[in-house]
């Protein structure tokens, strides 16, 4: 645990790469994901409008931080667990898969050359 | 005499209360009107017509339409002819379609964006009036933006499929609406593909800009500030209000503008910018930016292309 960030964290697991990152219950999944230090994670408007941080929640509870654009997540998709990582905070450990523009930075070729460790780092 | 300037932008927002707080407290606009459909109309202190921004409640972000003001009502008939002659269908919307606004000539740019032209909007005056005015009014909020200045539209461009709506829009604006080109970006192996353009009707470097992208959308709407110091102060205001800043204060090579990019609470990109750049004139030679120096054109100091800046839009 960093001395500059003592908040309790939930483990968030990314299905594609089997990575886990810690994320506090009062921050977005995207904020936690960015700390992975992985190159190319698209951080767009961070307000639910641009749609670049699409994920599908496979397991775990999340809390909505604000509205998400229907242009990027349809009602059917939302019912299937899709949402935007900038607009949800974890309330339990979360298992997710990345979707849309988030798939590329988490693709296999990228993962091998990325700086982030696949093993959860002590925070 | 045709188009004078940008008149208003109509934006979709997903949280109206948050949007109003943003445009009032961060940019410094004031709400002038609300309608029964829930649309909210706002203006900047230095503008004299009733509104320059319409916020529409929606389940997504983005631009509904952009409107430009023409000088005379008869200009609408003349421009309807020239737009139709160019091959673009038009509709004349009757007075009152938008509150406090006269009839509007409605059409879509080749990129698909809806544009409207109008000659009349209710006059309400600036916050300093017309008789012995102070240079600025008391009680300004946030950045205290002077006026809505321009917008940048992302335009579908797919060279392999032969689609370049940046070039189409540029030609349309020149030939049908009598705008003039101030700057452009030329790319491709032969350096002849127009991937971005800046166009004017006033004496400033741009009243509208077009940039190529995978799909058409809104890149940003921009509000004018006086000086570089006002840009710095605007960034302070954004930090205070926890606004998501996309690009911290810097300068564009293109247009020479001093700028900050940030997002409204629905993810629509805003810009506050200062500096009139240069005197834009019809006989001023067009400035061209090449593919290898595009980074400097966009952000002059670092010369780095910021991925989010070109890939993220609503």
C-alpha cells in the first residue's frame, strides 16, 4: 500500500490478460486501470461521452458514477454487463473483460511488451 | 452580405444539472431561457443576441447542429439557391422553430453535420451595454468567456474508399457559403490529401474547422478569452472545479491560438482560447502544414501528437 494512497482497494481482474489491478471504491475502474502503466490505455473524456473505455463486467458489484452514452453502450449491451470504465467504481472484487478500443492495449502482442507486471504488485 | 459569424451550437448532454453548472461556473455563461422540452439556452457576457449555446437533454453526447448568423433576411433566400445549386438539399424552418429566433435555412454538410443559417435572433445586449461601457462586467463567473468563437468538426475520411469529407466540406463552404480557407493540413505520399482545414468569414483565422477521422462527429466548441493570462486563469478554474483537462495551456502552431482543451460533464470537448492569431483576409496566402510537421501545427511547443486529441470525440 502506497503511503500516498491508503484507501482500501478491490482487486479488479482483466480476463484477456489475467492481470489484476487494485481499485478503490470511490474511484473509477479506468483510474485504477491507468495505474497499470500499460501503454496505450485510452483515457478520453472521462465523462461517459466518448466511449473509448468500454468494458464488460463479468462478475462483481459496481456503482455508477454518472450517465453513459447510448451511442456507445446500448440498453441491450448494458443488460449484458457492458459499461464505460470511467463511469463505474468497484464495490466488491470485479472480474471484467475489455471491449472496443480498450482491446488493443490489452491484446497479446502488446501485453508481452508492456511494462506492467502480470503479477499483482504490492501497492 | 451573407454569413457574418457563428451564432450558436446545440449540444446533447446526459446530465443537465451538471452541464449547466459547467457552462455557468467554469466557462462563465449565463442561462437566458429554458423551454418546455427541457432545452436550456445560454450566452456569454460579451454577446448581444439571446443565446449562443443550447443544451439538449439526451442519453448521449454530441452536436445536434451548429448555426451561423447571416446579415440580412434576404441572404437566406440567396444562400438557399447557392446551397441547392451545389447539390445539397435544404429546408427553410419557420420562425419560432427555435425560440427567439427567425426562420432558419437548414441543411447537412457533405460530412453529415447539420448546419443552420438565420438572420434574426432576439437582441438582449451585452453585460456592459452600449453607452460608456466598462471593459468587463462585475460578477463574472469562472473563466468569464467573451463569446462562442468557432467549432471543429470531425469529418469522415477514408482515403482507400475515396471518402474525404474534409475536402468536400471545404469546397462546399467556399463555393456555396463564400467562406475562405486560411490554413490546411496536406498528407499522403504526394502531400496532396486535404486532411484538415480552417475557414473564415470574419477576420480571425477560423470560424469553423474540419479534421478527418473515421466517423463524423464533434471535436470541440471554443470560447474566446482575451489573453494568455486569462487562459492560465481558466485552467485554475478548471482545476478548482475538477474538470477533466485534455490538453493543459499551450499554443497551436495552426492559427497561433493559445489554448486549453477540456471536457464538459457529458464528454463534449470544450476549448478556451486566446489570441486573435493574425488578420485573416481573403487575399492572405493559405498556410499549409505538412504530415511530418503536423505535431507542431497542433501543439507548437512539444510538437507531439496527443492520441486522445485526435481519437476522442463525441
